[in-house]
C-alpha cells in the first residue's frame, strides 16, 4: 500500500514540477508538458525573485508547495522504504533531479527550489524519525515495566 501511495504522489509531484504552467495547473487543473532541448541555466543560481516574495502571494504559495509536496513525498517514501541515511540521500537526489529537469520542460529550475525540496525531504525524515524514536522509547519503557512487574511477582 505504501509503495502504491508513493507512486501516485510521485506521479502528481512530477506532473506539478514539469507541467508548462504551475499557475494553469493550480487554477485550471490543466497539465501541459512540453519537452525542449533549449535548456537555459542562466537563472539557476539567481535569487532575484526572492524579493518578490513579499509582494507576490502566488510565489509564496508556490514556494510553500515545494516544501509541503516534498514533505508528503518524503513521508510516503520513508513509510515504504524505512529511514536510513542511504534512503534520505536517494530521495534528495530524486527531488533534485526532478527540479533540475524542469529546464527541459519549458520551466525554470532554481537552486532555491532545490533547497526547498530538500528541506521538505529532511522535514519528513525528521518527523518519521522522531515518531519512530518515541515509539521505541515507549516500547522499551513498557518492556522495563513488564520485567519489573515479573520480578516483583517472583519475589513474593
């Protein structure tokens, strides 16, 4: 089930990243994928549009969507594969690849977006890692309590 849900979300994630217009996807539910060989990397390291975040609510929504969609992708992936450093690195590579491939689908790829996607993956790893750690602590506490109870009964 986890693999199936991850596959569905990965497909939606890729469509969202590679569709010609994220605005049309959000506002009109239109997916239009156009492949181009004319990738332009001149804006990849540019942070010029960051100043627009205070004025452009759609840009804020777009950047928030990068993080949240990557968090969900990470939660589903780690639920399916487990949390290990190698799995975190693998998913970081996948979201970076997907972001960079936008250049070949008439979209801009930006280092800031790579960072936001990576942040989402790391948040997901942190959330699940914390939940697993708390579950382990509870299980250990329950086992210790059961052992103590068994020793008390044996001592009677």
